[in-house]
C-alpha cells in the first residue's frame, strides 16, 4: 500500500513539476493563453492529493512499523505541500504572468538572468525533494534544509542588487520592478513549501517513530 502511495506521490510531483515548467515557458513573452492552460491543471493536482490522502488514511495503523509510519506521514506531508505549490503556480505565478501580459513589462537582461537562475534552482529543489522522501536519511534532509536557507539568502541578495540599480522616477522601470519582485517572491514561496519535507525527516529522526 505504501509503495502504491509512493508511486502516486511521484506522479503528483511530476504533475506539479510540469505545471512549473509550462508556467516558466509562458513567462518571458509573457504568454497569457499558455498561463491559463497551466491553471487548468491545478484541478488535477487537487484530485491526486485528495486521492492519496484518502488511500493512506485507510491503512490500519497497527499494521505499520515505526519506519512505515514515518513514510506514511512523509507521503501525506509531501502530497499536501505539492498541492500548495500547485496553488502557488496557479494563482501567483500564472496569475502574475497574465496580469503583466496586459502591461507589456520588459525586464532588464540582468534581472531576467537572475530569475532564470532562481527558477533553475527551484526545479533542482523539487527534484531533490524526491531523494529526501526516498531515502528518509536525516543527513540528506538536513542538507536539503541548508540548501533552502542558502537559496533564501541568495534571493535577498538579488533583490538588494535590484533595488540598488532601480532608476528613480521611471514609471516603466517601476512596473518592471514590481513584476521582478513578485516573481522572486513567488519562486521563493515554492522553495519554502519544499523545505517542509526536509523538516519532516529531520524532526522524525529524533522521535519514537525513528527508533
């Protein structure tokens, strides 16, 4: 049963990753029609999350070893975080793309490059979260959390650089700034949701479940 639930969770992760990748393809233009198409996939993510939760809740607790219980909790938590990430992609990422498509915002090359790098790092964290779930190794989980903290610090640094070079009194630059900061914060939120899976296995390692 846990193996089946793991497979479904991996399928949910693939759905969310597909949403993120498609939303990013809609970003540079920006392509509002593609962003709206991505939003329609959020219902599928919600359905998968609900199905996984119902399936896992039916497993009798007295048939689970402590390590099985840890995996069950990890799957429930990861599924919930993936559903939340789907919502962020739907409402904040795609919503922002659609909004700024109307404004015809053009970002400076340096800021476009920063966002591209941030997106790449978030995708890597999404892929690495699977390893955290698969291994349930507290050291892997702890490194995952450290990487998340490093990414947060990097985001603060690029925002500081952004504000330092922002022209004063330029309406177009101010609109572009809003778009840039919104995108940074949205991608940071996705990374933050992923960090929860790391906390799950760092914390449960010292709990009775890990004995």
